[in-house]
C-alpha cells in the first residue's frame, strides 16, 4: 500500500518514511507537490503534506485534492491558518510540533497496512 510524503526537508521526510515502512507501508517521498503530481499514476492510499517549504498555490492544492485521495496536513499555526489552506477539506491536520509516531498511528487507523510488520 503506497503512502506519499510530500516534505521539502529531507530528514523529516526520511524519518516519517522509515516509520511508515517499519509499519508495513510502501512510503514514497517527494520534495514538492508538483513532483508528487507527476507520479499520480502510482495512486497512493494517503498523502501526507508538510506545508513548510511548499510553494502553495490554489492550482497546486486543487490538483492535489482533485485526486480524491485522503490528505493529512502537517504545519505550523501560520500555515494552517492560511485562508488558501482552509479552503480545502483535509482528512486530518497536525499542528507542529508533532510526533512522527502520532502521524503514523493515524495513518494506521485510516488505512491499516496489508502486511503489518509489527
């Protein structure tokens, strides 16, 4: 089961990816929304979007939400309170600071892994 992680920062993206892989998911990381959308043929079950460092536009968010894939947002107060971000429906929102385990726990409840590893 494929889970996308869109995060401009390498280490947080890699850490969350490792956590999800340990839980039985095929986690794939992308630096930005555009790179992820170019791979939409992979059809992930969930998208995790870290707002920090993203060049957010209405067009990018519309394209991402048009996939009808549940999207989990990670962001700080200013990013999550942005009127552009608030225009869209999100499966869940996590406000920084957030524990990666909490995000992974939510993903497990939302879409249990097919072959859990622990």
